[in-house]
């Protein structure tokens, strides 16, 4: 594409056609060891589609007058999203579930306190979620359980005829990612990653600028998840049964880089004109958690029976079909300020986020606007290229959502898409691609950092330029 031509001009007024009809259900994928990040096979060829299994690219939601939501997992994240779901116009939480029944009751009580109908409660066993996904009173299943349960619960919801939003990652094994893609195609139901950072205000403005051609031809991006979680990882109450810390004893992998990777992928039109082709990974030695334990944790603590094997900093370099490079980093074990990095560069400029300047925390340098090799404040550009979602519901997001409001923007947009019968901004193919560095990093590290192939989860549809997070402004359907 000529860098002076905007992506929107190339897309024009038309949107790709809709695929219809329902597919047949298929068998489950082979079982995997719970709680480990799996390796990838030597090749990345797509498994053959079954008869009547068709792509979900550009398939819209069926229209819902009211979106009935069931929540599975009511720990820190699930409970934190509860009020946001309840606040979205045209949404109602009809079911809540947690292996600990008291959490389900607490969530139901909170909804009543908010003036909402009391949802059905499920809980008390590891299988309680199966009752929720089979409920006829649920349209959308939201999953916020520990990582090792996401695949099993997400697939069960699809097979029960529900749309599914899954917290990061949707799965940790490559065969699981493929199985979720195939199950979505067979059931004709959508499953997507609940990637709230894709809806961050800076991230969406950056995306809009990229697609309007301000950076010229995009050449590289840099994102990640750099978050000092050591105190929380060793807390006896924050992560139930220390589930997140235990992952660091099981695998050496890039567990959670999606927060920084996804916005860069969207700006680069991954699965919408470009795709990831190879990944190579490096990992530092695992020092941070053991050092923190030595200095802060009593010798009687159960963590002293653990050996940490995941590198403190795991870095993935992903190459695309167009020759772009994305660097994605993951580090939750080192003392450092929070950052998702969020940097994008091209032939005519660069944007960098998480810098201590201005009101937005971002800085920019563009030709021909700037010169003198000096950074400029991002604020006037964000104002000019502010995404329509933030213009429309930014105030509501500030009042109802965590993480600066982007949680609520994500929730609002999902409900809007389902109520209006729109194509999802984030589909199962995006979700699989963004989560594939989990197993692919394991395989690359096993090969001493050699590149491994990234599958084309779209099975050839990646070259089609189509809308995603750069959506067209749409009103929320009226309620009642």
C-alpha cells in the first residue's frame, strides 16, 4: 500500500461478505497436561477442515435484544468485571459460577446491591461450570478462571451453543488453539480473547494513525507485559492456591505478552492483510522470584518447595509475511515500573508509549511534522485521532471500568456487537494468533532460539483487508 493512502480508503465503503449456515460438531482435541505451556509441532500446516466446517471470518453475531451473560470464575478478575457487565445498556448478568460457592453468592449479592436481578448461582465443584454453559438463560459466557482451565471451559461453552469471551490466554497448547478455531467454525459461535488493552485509548489512537498512513509503511513494533508481580505472586490470598506462581515452575514460556502484542498486531493488520510467519524466543535465567523469596518469604512458606524455571524476561521476535518485525516481551519477576511498551514505527515516524511526558504518557516523532531529532507530545495527536468508542463512551468508561476505562469499553463494545448483529472486532483467528507465542516460545527455546513457524489460523483468509478494531461508528441499539 502506498504510505500516503489510508487503509480506510483502500477498504472503501464495502465490508467483506458474510458466511452463513451452521456446522457440525466435532471430536475433542487430544488431552494435554494441565498447567503447562505446550510445544509446537515441527511444521505449522493447518489441519484439514471437516465437512460443513466453514470460516468465521466476517460472520456477524445474531441480533440479541438483551445479552444474557454468565460469568465463570469470580476471583480478582472475574469479580472485578462484574459491575462493568451489569452497567452496559442491554446486558444482564443471568448466571455466576465459581468452584468456591461463596464467591458465586457474593457476586449475586453484589448485583442485587446494584439494583440488578439476582443471577442463578453455580458452584461448589470443578464441574459446576458445565451447568452454567448448558443454561438456556445465557447467550455469552465470560471465562476468568486460571489459565489451565480456559481451553476446556471455552470449548464446552461453544459446544453448548454459546458465544465465549476468554481472559488471557484462550489456551496454552497449539493443538488447543486449533481445536478452539475448529470448534468455533463447526458450532458457528464466536470465541475471542478478552484483550482489554486492545481498547486502550492510546492504543486505539495509534491504530487509527497507522491505518491513516501517518507512520508511512509500518516496519516494526514493540510491545509486552512488564509488571512486577512478585508481591502478589507470593501472596497467600491474591492468586487462589498460588496458581499463577506455579506456572513459573512448569514451563519456560512467554505466558502473557498478549497485552502488548495485540495492539501492535492490530495496527499491522495481522490476519487482515498480513500475518505472523515465524517466531524466535530468548529467555534470561530465572533469578527474580527466587531472589525475592530469599529476601522476603519465611522459610516455612510452601513456596520454598518450588523451583522456578521460567526466565525472568522472555522475548519473542515475530516476523510477518510483509517483512515486519514485532518484539514481544514478558517479565513479571523483576523490580520495575509497569509498562506494556506499545511502540510502533514506520518509514515516516514512530510512537512510543509509557514515557514520563505529557498528559497521555506517549511521545511521537513524525515527518514532515517534526524535525531536530526531538520527541513531541502525543496529546494533540490523540485528540485528533481519538477512536469513536472513546469519544462516545469515555465518560461512562471512567465511571464503570477498571484499567483506565478500557475494561468497560471492551465490555460495552462486545454487548453492542451482539445486540446490533455486528462482526466482532476480535475473532477466534486473532485470538489464536495472539496467544500462539505461549506454545511457540516453548518450542523455540527448546531449539536454542531457532525460528519456528507460526500457523495461519485463518487458512488463507489473512490476505483479505477487512475491518477489525478500526470499526465504523455505530450506536448502541435502544433498550426497551
